């Protein structure tokens, strides 16, 4: 799909295959619809008077050959209650229009929906539209011998009757959409393709195409030398070599403290010796979704040329049972020097992340955010709509919460205090890698918090939101919308 921005245009005189106009639930016309109604001597009001289409949300009505309108089609989309119109309503209307037009016999449309948010939110509306449209039009055909047929529609114009300089918003929105697509493509790629080596290649491709980006890959021997015994305790069970993939983007002065994004990159999680049951185990190819989302967000940040320094670290390994795999009861020493009793080899995410978090100290970060499909308990707690947020810093937690609200990529903070820390007590080492069945998302974060004491840190548990199961099985590319919104907000606040 090609996207462009059209500003200061009259919907009745646009040469295109279809114009998309919003109507509110009380049959109130949007500004663009009003213009078309006037040009057509009341054709839209006449249509609404029939009563079949009233502007309720998730409804639409196609009009053909409207008098004095150049475009042969006018798609009216319900916006719902005007008083309750939000970003969510905009996204609903955009999704409704896209789903109708995807199946239609046309190639080009101009949609006037972004104008329904207040003018100070136009840039946000553009970014939302590109993510929603990106979601509707996303396909993953790389492994099908006959790809599904593409829709005829190939050009979507975001249009405004007013004059507004929207090019920057369009370019930023497209960079975020591409970041989201990168995260989805990596998530959906099968475990036999998307290995730690493959993730390192993708990072290499990004570094090759941008002079502002530098790549460092720590190989297993480097990690041994650094004392990353915790990471290695997971990686050593697999024939695929583990990698710590580090990308640096310099968008600000060299002295400016960077933001560090850390991703869990378990390219397949069998559980190891504490092996998982067979049902839906294929979905554990998505256990690198944290890594995919930080790489996608990093790419978007680089393409937007944000004036920030950003470091991205992916802890990439495969969690396998083998003769070389860790066993329950094994004790390992992390890079921090702290010892860990591995009571369950399926709690591997925290084992690879803790060494990445210790490694992050050397960048003297302004803030560190790690993203991980860390616990099934997070799905029990928050379901499939909201990511878990745990942090040692109230200001950082608040920033992430509001970015999630703005981006419609929501997070909810869970508590993390010393009472929970006690659950990690081990009889034989400094800590155990599990905290028992109660509060599993919290005790996982408590484990990570022991490696993040020297900087502001937040942890996002995306176990419930990173992918969809069932008939619509596929990666969501979350939380790229949240992370990119947060980075944009930090730029605006600087
Ligand atoms: N990758 C899983 C968490 C997960 C499970 C995410 C299902 C999404 C769907 C993680 O490595 C894991 O296995 N966690 C264990 C921790 C337990 C052993 C303390 C879990 O959640 O069961
Ligand atoms: Mn696991
Ligand atoms: Zn896992």
C-alpha cells in the first residue's frame, strides 16, 4: 500500500476512486461530509433521511454517482457518539472503511477521517491511521508457495479539507508502521529460520543502511569472558549459538545519556529440561517478540532521525533440552556476580535478561526499558489487551503509562516490593529463578530488579499482547506503538 497526505482539498472535486467521509451517530455530518452534502444539493442528508444508515460506530454505507462529486464512490462511515469521539473511535472508523475497501474493485481512495480529532492532535491521528491501516493490510506470505491475492486497492490518501502541513507526521507514521511490520515479520518467522544468528543478521542489515547506527554482537565466547553465566546457562542447551546483539544510534551529542531498550530474544522456548506441554508449543516461536519490538522501535527511531541516543540490546538464545542443557537445581553465576539457583529451566527469559541488564550499566543510561514475553501469569492477570508494567521509578512508569494511552497500546502497572522479593529466596544461592505460583509476573520482575539498581528501569511483560492465537494467529508487533510514542514524547520534553 502506498500512502500520501492531501491537505486543503475539497472532497467533491478530488479525482479518486472513492472518498471516505465520517458521519456521527446523531446523523451529524463531519466537516468534509458537510462540504459534499452542499456540493450535491443535499444528497447525503437525503440518504440519511431514509434511515438505513445512522452513523453508529462500526457501520458504513456506500453511495454511487453522487451529483457534482468527481469520485464515483462515497463511503460514509459511522463515527459513533460525537461527545465520546476518541482516538479509539477514529481507529474503529478507519478499520471499518479499510475492511470494506479492501474487498472493493478500486485502486485509490482518499479518506477524510483524520480531521475528526482536534487540530492539535492531527499528527497523532496520522500515526494512528497508519498503524490501523497497517494492521488491516498486513500480510505474511513469505512461506506460502501461492501468496493470497492482494487487494486491488494500492493507494490510500489521508486527506484534509483544511490546510495543514502533514508531511512530517506522514513520514513518522510510516517509519512507525515499518517498525511494527519488522516486529511482526520477525515474530511470525518460524523458529527454524528466526534463530539468534538471523536476528543478528537483521541488526547487521539495519546498521549497514544507516551511518548513525553501529552494531556490536557478543558471541558466546565473548559472553563467557564477560562472566555472563546466567545467559550461557540457557544458551548452552542449544546447537544454535546465542548472541547478545547491541545496536547504538547516535542522534544527539555523544555525551547525552542514552535510552536503552532491552528485548527478550528466545527464538524458541521449549521450556528446556522443565519441558512445556505439547499443546500450542508452536507459539513459543513468538518468545522473541520483545526482541522484535525493540528492533522495530529502534529502526523507527533511526528512520525518524530522532535527536536522542538509543542503545538496543537483544538477548538472543534458544531454550532447548539437551545433554548440555541446565537442570533444575543447577547454580550459575551471573555477570553481576550474583548466584542463581535454576529451579525451573522454563523461567529462562529472566536468566538471559539479567546479564543483558547488567551489561546495560556500561552505557550510563538515562533510562532502561526491557520488553519480554516473560510470564504466562501476566495473561492471567491482564488478559490479552494490556501489557504488564513494573518499574523502580515512578516518573518512568508514568511516562510509559501515558505513552501507552496515547498510542492505544496500553500498559498497567503492577506492584513490586520487598514482600514479593522474599519469594525468590534460595537455600543454596543468592536467589532462585522462580518465586512460586503466586504473583508470577511480579516475582519475575523482582528477579530482574536485582540487576537494575543503578538506573531508572521499567519492565514490560508482553506475554498476553505480542501475538494472537487461533484463526487469526499472528504477531501484533506490539509494543512498537507504545515505545515509539514514548521516544517521541521524550524528544518533545527535552
Ligand atoms: N515464554 C514463557 C512465558 C509465556 C508463556 C509467554 C505462555 C506467553 C505465553 C516463559 O519463558 C515461561 O515459560 N515462563 C514460565 C515461568 C514459570 C516457570 C515461573 C511460565 O510463565 O509458566
Ligand atoms: Mn520459558
Ligand atoms: Zn520464555
